[in-house]
C-alpha cells in the first residue's frame, strides 16, 4: 500500500478495481491550503443545494466548464449506464467528456491471451458519440488489473510483443474517435528505490526500462489524433512523499520529451480527502509542479477527482460542507494553472461511487464524495465545483 494512503486515509482504487484550446499567461503563487473540517463552512457559503435552482442545461457542470474553456466529465460505470436511466440521463446532462471506470482496462478487455472483448467499451463509445460527448481511454499499460492469464502467459521473451499488440488493437479500434488516452498509468514509486524513481512494475521487469517509450510510440502510430497522457496519483499534497514523487515524475516526463517520445498531457488523478484540522494540504508544491509541466509544453487533465469523507464525523451536513470545501479549495488552486484543460470526477453520483465498495467509513455510513447524491440531487459539492469552474476566467 503506498504511503499516500496513510496521508489521505483512503484505500487505493487499485485494490478495488474489478473482479484543445491553448491558454497563455502565468500562475499566481498560492499559499498552503489545509482542508480542515472545522473551517469548511467559511469556504463554501454560496449556492447550497436548496439555492441552486436548475442544474441542467446552461447551469450544468459541463456548460459552466465550457464557458471557461474547460471540459467537465466523469468516470462511467458501464453496467449502471445500461441499467439505470437516471444515471445515463445525469451523465448526458452534465458531461462534456467521459472515461471508462473499468471497461477499457486489461482485465475487462482481455478474457484470454488470444482474444479481446469490446462489448462494454464499445457501448460507452457509442453512448458518447450519440450524445456528442468526448471520450478518454483508460488505460493501455498498468501494473494492476491485469487478467488472470497474464502472470503465466507474459514473459521477458514476449512482453514487448504482447504490449504492442494490445495497444495496436485497442487504440486502433477507436482511432480518430478519442479525445485522449491514458497510455501508461502510475509508473512512478520512489519507495521502490530505483535512482530514477520508477516503479518496479511487471512491465518494467519484463519489457524493459523503456516500456513507456514503446507504449507511447505504439499508441501514436495507432491513433495519431488522440492526446497521449501519462496518468499519476499521489502527487497532489504538500507531504515529503508527494514532493519526491513530483520530482521523479517531472524528471521522467523531461526524459521522455528529450527522447522525442510522443507525449501530450499529464493526468493528475486527484483522489483527495476532506479530513480534520490535521489533514493533507495542497498548495505551493503542486502549483510549482503544474507550472513546470506547462513549461514542458504539456496539457494537464484532472482525471479522477473525488473527495472522500471517511476522516470526518458522522453528521451528514457537516460532511457535505467539508467535502464541498475541499473541492473548492483544490479546484481553485489547480484551475489557476492555464495548462489545466479538463476536470473529471471519478463518478458523478454517490450511488455508484467505488468508495462505498470496500474499506469505507468505520461507522458503515455511505460516503458522499461526488456532485450528486444517491437520489441524483445536487450536493454542496456540485455548487462548489461549479463555482470553481466559474473562477477560471480570473487571472487565466
């Protein structure tokens, strides 16, 4: 379990996964921002759910994002998309970009070493296209969620071929239709002790130190139009561990670009917490990092955001206020950076959040981390996200 879990008190999604406009200008310096539950009410004072009025059409998250040159979207549970009309309607109304929660990962796409299964991925792409919504692919290479056959079938002798074939097949199937791909996911882990900070993944061990270069070059050849993204977690807070990971990530991105690897964007996952007074902080280290990424010529996507509430007391109004405060503070910080072009939450309704599936709150209460509650009513987080999107024009 990575050290950042201890910081934000959330079990990693990795242990739960299943069975282009340009902006100029600088970024203002930011002070450290503590996510303190006791001060949350001072942060989110506008547009409580009862005051929101309409949240559809021009008042949707997608419309407010578009007004400021941004995309808003969410990760999609394809099973719920098919089975729950309210869920599909909410996504259609609110989102300008989507990403598959699980349907495009190896575990979902590769039932055997010789075959592919695209039914869920195809369904999501068809839904997005029918509703004129952009779509991201997630992901083409990761050390987790590999199919059961992987450990016995993939060897040092064939790993590069297996990786290339997978990327050519999957990316090629949707060529010209994707906004972007998370080509490689979570390749940095400083704790593994390598001088370059790289995670000692199965791909690194079997395919070689240059497996990222191979993956990105293959993806670009298969789909010249999609924005190719490196996606990472645990780089958000002001902890020493996060700073070390930012340094290693930036060095890896520079190396890739120096080697002419086709790389367009960095994904900052942003699984964060609404904790107590001693919770994580987000501030100047992240601001400097994002500015450095922009200096490399890369876009930035907030790819998997949610705010868990498991560090808070049981009172629901207090939890909702603290979650909303965390969204507002974090998004105000990152949206001041002109390189940020998209914000995606990891889900859109608390009804389908992965956070309630495993190792959730000690008191057994469902978590409330997303902009809509389980009845599809907007939460305080909805108005906090929308307010942050509306601040984008200031100073950018």
